[in-house]
């Protein structure tokens, strides 16, 4: 300090050290307290991270279980839908066969089903419009007899 400017008074050495010592003790306890608080917070953060990881693991397990269950349910439903389609197709075929059997039985008995009556009535109506005075149209009863004979 020999080279320092003469206009600047020399700093008293002992005066600032005394207040710093008084301030050092409370600062040291504050630093220790902050370090403890920091350690506690880090421990809590680590605990929360572990809890989050456990929660994710459990969630992943549950999601996998639910996904597997849904896949099984989907397979089961698809199988049941296919069974129902098959059963309905069998019912359609059976009903169609029964309808054909009833139609054949009615024809053998000399009767016609409603759709044939309507067709014959339409044909008879069309033929009457085309008939000339000398022509005669056969009646549906005669047609039934002819069909029964065949």
C-alpha cells in the first residue's frame, strides 16, 4: 500500500473484522440451515420421482391388462358375430327350402300361392285386351288342373 494515493486514507484493519465475525456466525447458521433445507428438498424430489416412476409402471401394467382384455373381448365378439351370421344363413336356407316345399305341396294339391295368382290375373287381364271375338282364354282353374297333371 505504499504506492497508494495519499488522498485516500488508509483503511482501518481491525474495525471491519469485528463486525464480520459477528455477521459470520449468523450467516454460517443460515448456510447450514439452507443446506439442510436443500438436502430435504432433494430427498423429497427423489421420493416424488420414485413415486412417479412406480405410478407409471403400475399404469403401464394396468393399460396392458386392459388392452389384453379388450383384445380377447373383441376376438370373442367376432367369433359370436360369425356364429350368428352362420346361424342366420342356415335359417334363411331352411326357410327358403320350407317355402319351396310348401309351394310344391300347394301345386300338388291343385292350389297356387298368392304370387302366382296375381301373375295369372295379370296375364288374364292382358290376354282379354288382346283377345279377339273368336278366341277363348283358359281359366286359372283349368291351368291348375293342367299343372297338377304335369
